[in-house]
């Protein structure tokens, strides 16, 4: 089987942010050790999550198991270490509850150098956490990351428009 080279999203000399905090949450690399808290958050919010990466997605599947989630987290961790994509868990400040995730990925669109997706657990949306995380993420990425033109599909750009971009 031939190995396919994947282009790094950031250069080797870029200092990837490890942890960042607000007064309500902290962001850190999503890792396999987060499997139980992440799985609970994902499965409690599965209907809403099917709108995060596309207008209508099938992730997470109804029958997704904790083993399936572990495989996803291991993949995200490997992508992070290889600098090709970055998944951050959003935890409460005591780190005993997963509040959501932020994903920084290649945009695969000519006019953008990165695409950012995020979600918060369904029971945190009425508390305004989704909008707060979004505003925090935009500021954090503008200040700490080397990207020139970041897309926020499903937020700043509609899914139909996003899908039509070259």
C-alpha cells in the first residue's frame, strides 16, 4: 500500500497553541484520553452535530460506540501531531465535562487557507455558549494562528455557497 503525503496545515516552526482559556472554558488538544467525556457529549448532542460539518451529515451515527469514538480521537490526535489538522476539546474549567470541540482543517477551497468548525453540547446552547465559543474562536485564530483567510462554513458562509466554491 502506497503512503500518500499529506500537506501540513502549518509550518514546522509555528508554535501550535497547546492550551487556551476563557473565564468559562478551556481549549486543549483533543486526545484519546478524552474518550469517555467526549463520547458522552457527542451522543447527547448527535442531532445537532449532524449540521456541523455539512448541511446534513450522518455523523455521529445512531449506533456509534465508544470504540468508534476512540478511533476518531486517535485519528484527530495523529492529525494534530502531524500538523495536518487540529482538533481541540472544549472543556469546563475543572475539566470534568466536555462542552464541545473546535476543528481547524485545510479548507480545500482556493480562496481560504483553513476552515474552522465547532460545536457545543446541546444543553449548553440555551446558555449562549455556542455564540460565545464562536466569538472566542474567531479572535483566538486571528491572534494566534498564521492563517490569512479563514472560513467558518455553516456560520459566516452558508453551506450551499461553501459547496459551490472551487
